[in-house]
C-alpha cells in the first residue's frame, strides 16, 4: 500500500524544514517516505510517495484535525491531493 500526496508550496526550503520536523509523527503513523519529488516545470509543486504499514493509522494521521495547525508555517498554499494506492 502507498500514499501519494501532491501540493503547492511558496518556499520549498522552509517547507522541507517543517516537513523534516514531522518525521517521527509520520513514522508513528506507519508511513515511510520513499520519494520526494519537485515538478521540474513547476518547482513549487511537491509530490510525496510513502509506503503505508497500516492504512487505518495512516488515514487517521493524514485526515487528523491537527494537520491544519501543522500546515501553519510550512508554506503550503493549497489543499493537498491525497491518494491511497495499491
């Protein structure tokens, strides 16, 4: 099982700092980052691919009411596209 997330950021460097600060929370949710990409033609577009250990824990994490607060200061300017894939 995989999780694919896509969103737009205003400042990739700042976003990356905030993202790295949440690594332990991602791991606790059973998520392991496999790939992090930036769109060559649109470098403000970020695409993440995670492997998912437990889909229920991953869904709870991704759709948590705490996520909007975590986005503050992270430079994300749109609602993410979220896809659970198998």
